[in-house]
C-alpha cells in the first residue's frame, strides 16, 4: 500500500463506527417503516464535510407502475431513499449501497438480548439487522468519514455515490426507484454480509402462495372428508423432490459449492376454522429459488409445472387443483465475471488490510445486486461484514472488527480507483 492508501485506511474511527451501528440498531426499521432510520442516515451524511445529500420520496404508484417492479410483501405509505455524493461529478462513479429495512424480530423469547438494544458481547454487536445489514450501512458511513478525514477527498478523480434504500427484504423496489433516479455508476459494492469475501454471483427467489383444497366433514366422520392438511403433505413432498432435482442439475462451481443453492421452503401455513372439522383448505406462503442465469418467469414456470404434476397424479387434486400465486418479492439472479476489474481490484485492496485475499463466492439468496446489474447496467458485487447464517435469526450479530475492516477496505479501494494512489 502507498502512504496515501495507508493513511485513508488508518483514518477509520472504530469508536464512531461502533456508535453509528448502535444508533442504527436502536431504530426499529422493519420493512415498511424505514422513515426514522432514513432521517438518521440523512443527518449522519450531512455531518460529513463535503457530502452532498438528497432525500427522495418517490410515489408508490410510480414505483409500482414500473415494468420492472420487483414486488413487495409489506404494507407501506412511503419509500424513503437517502443519497450522498462525495468527490468530483461528471467522471467515473463508484456506488456504495446499503438497505435500511430489517425483518421482524419474531418471538422475543427466543432472543437472549434486547433485539433493539445493540448490546456488545465479546467481539460482536447484537440486534435485529446487525448482520443484515446495518453493519454494512455503518461501514459505508465510516468509509466516507475516512476519505474526508484523511484529506484523500481532494485527490479523488471521480465521484462516490452512497445510496441507502428501503424495501430490500421484500423485493427491492427502493433500489429500483434509486436506479430510476440516476443511482448507477461504473462500479458498485453492496455491503451485505459476506464475511469479507466477494460475492460475484447470487441466486434469486420468488415468494409464492399455494391454496390447497380439501373437503370438510365432521371429525367423527373424518374418513368422509379430505383433509387439506394431508394434501399439503403431498405437495410438500413433491416440492422437496423438485428442489433436489433442480439443485442436482446445477454445474456451476460457484453454486455447487453452496450445497443447496436453490432452496424451497414453506414459511407460513394457515388453515382450519374449527377443531372438530376436517380442513377444507390450507394456504401456504413459501420461497422458491431462481437458478443462476434463469429468468424469474422461467422459475415461476418450473414451480407451476411441479404443482400441476402433483395435481395430475392425485384423484382429488386432479379435479380440485391447487391454486398458485406469485405474491411477493421477485428476486432474479445476477453475476459479474470473476476476472472483472471490480472484484479483482476490490480483492487486491482488501488483501493488505484484512491479511488475506478474499475468496470469490456465490450466494444462495436474492439481493439488490441483480437490479444494479440488470436495470442499472452497473457491475456490482457484494462485500460486507457478518455471516449470513445470523441474518433473520434470533440473537442476530455482527463482528465489530469486520465492520471496521470493511470500511478500511472500501476507503482504500476508492482511493486506488479514483485517487492519486501512486503519490507517496
């Protein structure tokens, strides 16, 4: 590393990074309710010298009317987007992205800490969204502060654009609206959790709803009815077999290394109205994987073929077929070549800071990356603190050291891309 790069990475303030993350975690921002955290982030960006801040509030009708609208699952009345700009506009542009929404807490009794308390234990900070992805958001704030504090901002030959977007967890309409507002660039990094490896490819996912019929009967004459719950078991078995086939067909090493790159789950089950009545219907919401390189519509067709085959093979379901609906987020897949200058340059910058060369990996989840790649025409990777195994879980956590290191890597990488890093 040159002296300038060393200076900018050394300018990351760990205490400010910790303070930012604690403040973020103490603001509940469950999907659909991101206004408070957006205000905090806008104020934080304004406090960084030289950062030009925009707050966008696109109308929901406008976003939902977009032909590439990625769906939604949570009710909302606004879509607050915060954009910060640093450096010289008009030339090359780096985009840093973080989403502001988090999933619900679930049963608080399953947590050993206050989900909104931002408690620190050993080397980790705990709280809903710590891993997914307020740790990455805090890293972005520290990145900008380091660039400014080191004086490196005066050497930048391009512009850094930061976008904090809502609604990632239920489809990504916040990212799409930001793209339509001009948040695109030459290179982009999303600081989702990657354990400081570089995600160059990710799968996608569809949220579906199945309405599975049965025939009601009194419990005392249950054999004269047909339980929708029993039919659900038939459907679930077929979905598990379909999952096995789709994953066995994958040959790309980035995805086969994951073991199960395209999972199918049933996440919500609703049914029954009376304890002594055979269920006449069950409604199930679930997630269906979109394969790498597969169009979302083709994945939907795979799902529908699976359910149609189940119905065709069952005497009752043949005449009373399962209804299939796509009801929520539609996450496509995305990929950037492993030899692209973006992952190569980012990994080179990271090696001198984290003491190892990041691995280029694939991910089994959907992300805003595919919107930047496909709709924004911006080469994008994921690089951020935390292990995705803690995302959406009780006692969600992120290693504080990784948050600080992520900021240092990004600051050094920005300078190597846009600054006069050759100058001592």
